[in-house]
C-alpha cells in the first residue's frame, strides 16, 4: 500500500484536475449556447434557400446549373475535413479523421486530396494524406464573409477541372451529447428534381428564372459550407462539454476512492502505533 504522503499528493493532483475539467465544462457550456443559437437561427434560411432553388429549377425545362452541375468522370477527389483547433472533446475529431479514411478507401485507385478546416484535422491527416490546403484561423472570426472566400476557392478548384468531385465531411449538431458525422456532396451539384408539382405563383421574374438560378447557386454553395462549419463549431463545444462533464465525474469518483484508501491507511497506521505502545507497556510491566 502506498504511504500516506503519496496518497495525499495524488488526492491533491486529482482535485486540481477536477477543478480544471469543471471550469472547461462551464466555458464550453457558455460557448455552446451562443453557437447553438447561431446554427438554429441559420437552418431555416439555408432550407428556404434550397427550397427556392429547387422550386425555380423544377419550373424550368432542360438542365439547369451550367458548369456547377457538370458530371465528369471521377478521377480526382477533394475531401473537405472540418475539425477543431483544440482537443479535449472526446471522439469529435477522430470521427472525422476515421470518415476521411473510409472515403479514401471508397475512392481507391483515384487521387484523393484533403482540404483541412481546423488544426487537429490538418495535423493528423497531413501524415497520411496530401493536404492541399488548410484554414485554421477561421474559427477565430467565424463570419459568412470569411467562409464565402473559402467556398469561392473550392468552387474554382472544381470549375477549373482541378478536381472532379468535392465533398464536405463534418459533425452535424443534434444536441450537446450527440453529433452526427455527415458527408455531403459539395460539387458537382446533384441534379435538382422535384416529384411534386409546385406553383411559384403569378410572379414576374427580373431577370429571367435561368439567371436567378445561376445567381442563387454560388450563394447556396457558400451557405452550405457556412452551415457545415457552424454545425461543426456547435458540435465541438457540445462534445467538449460532455467530455469534460465525464472527466469531472471520473475525477470525483477517483478522489473519493483515494480518500477512502487514505483513511484506511491512516487508520491502519494509528492502530499499529497503538499496538506498539500497548506491547511496550506490557513488556515494562512484565
């Protein structure tokens, strides 16, 4: 059994760790509220924009979307991995890295590159994949304007023929305890089909419907990427809050066990000293 000093040192160390994890949990909880409100407020806009684009496209004849919908033979693929800049968030980042490896295996025999958004993904994937580009500072100033620049860069890579397919891989926020790994096709745009006949109403379009669709597509792509990063940002804080909550609970349990061990060791030491005293007194009397 460890001596009393070693046990006291372990109790002190575990108590310090518990205070840190508890503080990190509260910080993540505060940041989660803001990030959750942002993604919750954005989803209706993103869904309405997609609905409007599909509604207009369904009312047009022939293929709509121009170069954005060009289906080429898939030889070069770009996987956009959206992770975090910091760790201590459970399996949040490792799930994305695992999915990247799964998609790489799916495209076996083809050139698969990675575009990393987040330091953790960049550090891990640069050892096993060709990381074509990375953005680690985006989370410091997460705005639509900053994300739009990244979306334009990705779009240009597809339109120029540098890549035949671009996919987004990120954690979708469901709640603080649940994040769902999502793989979305960014480009080319999937053919827009509508099985339900919709009525766009008696509207006058200026400019034409075709021009409106081609104007909405770049905006829709920027919104899709922004929503993915926002989802990942909220998921990160949810995952970190959950991980720190579990770490605090584990530290509390370990501290209680150490205190029990310490009390048992202390009691055994006291009992041993009493027996020595009693034995010495009986020897003197004898």
